[in-house]
C-alpha cells in the first residue's frame, strides 16, 4: 500500500487531503509512523523524530494513529487477495507476498492479476496500492517500490540480470544503512559491483550473509510464499516524555510493559523462554540484556521478575529514554524453518500509554 496509515487518515478526513501529514510524532519525543507523499517531498519519513520532521516541513500536520482503523482496512484488502490465491504471506498491515502461479481466476498473467487487485483495492477502499511482479520474492519486493506511488513493475526472467546489476546497493532487500556503508568501503555501489565479488570474498566480509548477497544479485532466492508465518518474538516498548533515572520509576514502567506483553501472549496463545530487556539511554546508545529460562513463561509476574533481574544485572550508565521487553524462543519455534535471507524477523509490538 502507498503511505498506508497516512493515506487512510486522508481518506477519512477530507480536510487532510493534498496536505503534508505525519501519523504519530506529535509529542515531544514522538516518532513518525508514516508520512504522506506531500510530506515525503520535504524529506519526512517513518521512524524519524517528530522534531526533525517539523524542522524539515514547518507546515507538517501531525495526526494521532488509529490502528483499529488501519487493521479494519487491512482486512478488507486481504479479502481481495484471497479471491485470487490462498498463498498469501502478510508482512505487515500494508504489505504481503502472493503466489499466483496457480490462481483461483485461472489467469496465466501475474501482471494482469496485479493490475486487477490494485483496481479492486481502489474500488473497495479508495486507496492506492503498488505491486512488484517477478519469479521470486526478492525481485518482486524490489520491483514493488520501483513505480510507487500507484504503479507496478514486472521484471521478466530475461530482464532480472540487467535489472539487478543496475540497482543501487541500498535498494537490495537485506542491505541496511550499516551494511551499505561497509559495502561502499569495499567498492560495492551497485549490483554489478556486488556481482563481481567472489563467494569467498563476500563470506569473509559479511559472514553468513555473504552467500545470500552472492545469490541475491544473481536473482537466486528460493524462499517460498508462506501463508502461515511463525512469530519469532513478541515485545513492547515505551519511549518516555522525560528521561528517567530512578529505578523505582523504571520498575513501574516495566510492570506496565509486562502486562501488555501478557495480554498479547494470551491473545496469540504462545509462551516463550528468552526474556530480553531493551534500554535506550539519553545519549541514544542502545543496550540489550537477555536471559533464557529452562521453561516457557507467559505471565506478567514471571516476565517482570526476569526483567527486574536483567535491570539490576549492570549499573545504569545514564538516564533512560526508552525501555522495552521482548519474549522470544517461543513455543512455536519448532515449526520454524530458517529463511535463506539475512533479515531480522523480530516483531516489535508498540503501544500507546
């Protein structure tokens, strides 16, 4: 979906249409969840602090998030997907992979199916969607961003090599800011540069991710579309309006977080063994501490007890601006197949206080 949260807000509030808006980020410590395309022209983007967003775009309008509404629209969109195939792998509320090799419409053209789906989404929700079509998830993912907003891109088998070779390295799925900087230092700026590096070179410099990069630039990606993705972790965090240094206040906040996690665990009917405490200090340095238990837990009391132990494990270095707890090593892990791409499958569930 194109600027999904922001587009839903503009759809529901006509006075916001055509204006630069940001969902979230309105408070002193707020972070932007989504930005309209009118705001993106000024450099505003998701995960940016509200203060910076306002500086870049002085006339920016901040809107409170409404995730119940976003989920409602997301369900409408997914119903459309299932009209075409049961092989739907949701990545988030606004994005999914579809395998239409064999589809319910009997349509041999994935390109035409994508066009139909986008038209139905527009007709039923009033929102624009973009699509990428190719022989595997990796290439389709890259192609989906190619003609945004409200467009689609098909990369045919014979075009894959030239398409990936011409691609700027930051466009490769799985190459984040830190990895890109490292690649720049090694003289890798495009897919063509990456393709010239040997498997041994990439493995030496990027470890287990090396073979993934070696295959990806050659269009090799064997991960199937998985209709039932297994959650690998579940967590919640809170950014404070003012930095806190008192452990009493920290424990109070952790109790609220543990309570929220318990609620989500019960809803998902899962439990986990590994508790991770996340601490972001006032200087923005991020620290995590983990402990793996010998048994599965799902109660607020046990989660909080372990989080307390982790909190006291080391002396606090500074005042704290964010605390978070996550539970991993879930009792669903036995069903997990390791994907062949070096991405972090950590699912962070944020909530408002």
